[in-house]
DNA sequence: ATACTAAGTTTAAAAAATCAACTTAGTTGT
DNA sequence: ACAACTAAGTTGATTTTTTAAACTTAGTAT
C-alpha cells in the first residue's frame, strides 16, 4: 500500500497504516482471539480471502502483526498482535464507546467490574498521577518549523 | 453509502459511518476549525472535490455534521460538527496518541497544561469517580440471545 | 463587461475491493 | 493406496470506489 494521505498529521499517518477497509476489524479480531486465517475469514463475514491475505501481509510488514508456527507437520501459523498492534486498544475502545452512545443498535458496552457501571474514556497525566480534563490538555506540534502541522 | 460491514459489532457498525476513506480526516479538520468547503479542500491536500462533497452529504445525513448559513448574499455555508460528531474526539485522540508512540515521524503530542508532561488515555468510572485499569473492565454483550456478538 | 471566487457537478480513467474458482501441501478414512 | 477433506492461500474477471481534470453557476470586485 502506498502512502495515501500526505498530510503532516499523526491521525492521517496512522490511518495510512490502519485506515484501509477491513484493517481495523482484522486487528480487532486478532486481538479478541481469532488467530488463524480461516478463523479470521469465518468471523469477518463478507471479507474475501485475497483481501485478508493482503492485509495480513501489510500489517506484518508494518509491524502490527506477527506470525507464529503453532504446529509443524502440517506447518500452521497463527497471527498475533505485536505490542504496537495491541496498543490500538484505545482506538478500538473509543470506537466501541462511540457506538454505544450513538448507534441505533448497540452490541457491546464496557462496565467497571466492581460496580457494573459503564465506563468512559478519560485523560491521565502520569506525572501528576491524576485524571485531567480535556480542557487542561494542550495538543502541540512537535515540528517547530511548521506552523501548519496538525 | 451502503452498509459495508454486516458484523454485529459496535466497531464495525461505527466504521460503517466513519470508516470510509477521508471521512475521519474530514471530521477532524472540521473539529479543528476548518469550516468551509474550500478551506477543507485546501487543508486536506489530495482530496478531490466530488469526494469531499459526497462525504459531507453522507455525514450530514448521518447526523455528524450540520451546515449553517454564515452569510446570505452570497449564500455561504459552513460545516460544523454536531454533538455526535464532536463525540469522536476520543477516537481522534486515540489515533493521535498511537501515532505519537509508533510513527516514525510524530507531528503532534498532547500534554497536561499544568506540568507539560504527556498525557495518556485511561478509563474512568463515573459511578466510583475514579480511574479504573483496563483489567477491571468487562466488555459485555448487550444482546442476550447472541453468544457471538462482538 | 470582464475577471474572479466559492462551492460545487460531471465525466473519464485508474485503483481497489469483491467474487468465484483454482492450487498446494498435508491428513484422515477405508 | 487412493479418495476425500482441510488450511491457507492465489489467480483472474467483474464491480465499486476513488482520483483527476474540466466544467458550471451564482454572486462579487474592478
């Protein structure tokens, strides 16, 4: 896959890696435990084999997925997320929670196991060791020379 | 746009609304203040006019974007996010932070304005009024009849 | 009256995704 | 030993999306 978006923007560049059709769903399905090719194909109803194959190769190259032999004879592989793949979890959760709040039909929700109340996403400052409100956060450019960096 | 993914999954259904190419970038660009058609077109380098037009129509139908007249004579409109559009902010932030941690070149970061340290995403239980670790969260199906709901 | 701008639309071409059939290597049942 | 089966893809044709470039329309500025 070539670089689709050329924007100097974390979001655009991240979407160059995980923004293609089916890609996030494949990663999420691996995360929740579907690990072989046919298991993924079966669970991602509607995906075609060649697309799944292409995506897995691309994601392996990009370092988000790795393959592991789980039986020799016959040689069989399973797909697993690398650490950077697993680090997409907040992305999945943010999408899941948006769906919980705004879809006509919600399939899943996330609750605090202690009290069974629904949780939200928030921001945390590891230095101050506390939750901070979005209004206390500055989103700043790391590129000093470029005023238009996003 | 027809429903692309048929999976009973919040993430898939959310991506049916915002997962098309350019869509999240358009929403993000509106969020950060680019509001007219040409402003969006200029800032989303590489997008074609017809695609931007199609996406804006679709997002308006889906209730994430609304238009507002800002001058009559000549009639000029600006695009704004609705509340459900603004609620995508955690999605943008999760993507931004993944990029901060994993892209070769990071353009942006988020810092706590008090201490200038980088913030992270975390989970918050509004009932217990505290941050909860992911390990204390259950992701549960809201569809009692379907064991395979995601 | 002519040029310019905003906000698109139209059409053709290129790229990506879907669909269905085929391949290959190993395994199991008879 | 041979046929049927399974996992994990690959190949090629068709359809859908996206891109690219030119065109439109209404109002403004010179």
